[in-house]
């Protein structure tokens, strides 16, 4: 998982992730990674509209956010 997070920060990508909290609650978050440490990473969470710290082992899955260009017809 850490490798995927490193790729996301290198590519400056926003990601959707499924996260398991310490209390056991599962949530879907859209985040922009700011910094990666050994066991954690800091990211701006668009869901909470604040900077948050997440434990890497508690991330269940991540998917890069893909924006589609609007076409003019």
C-alpha cells in the first residue's frame, strides 16, 4: 500500500480511499497526500475539509481520482 501512496504523491494525484478507523468504522475518503512517514501519512481530506493523519496499515484500498474533460458539441 505504501508504494501506491508514494506513487500518488509523486504524481500529485487526488485519491479515493476506504479507511478503517481505530474504532473499527469504515469510511470512504477523498484525499490529497501531503507527506508520508514510516507508518502514517498526512493528507488533506476533502470529506472533513481538514488536514488529517492516517495510519497506512488501516487503508483498505485506494483508487486515483480521474477527471473527465468536458467536450463541446
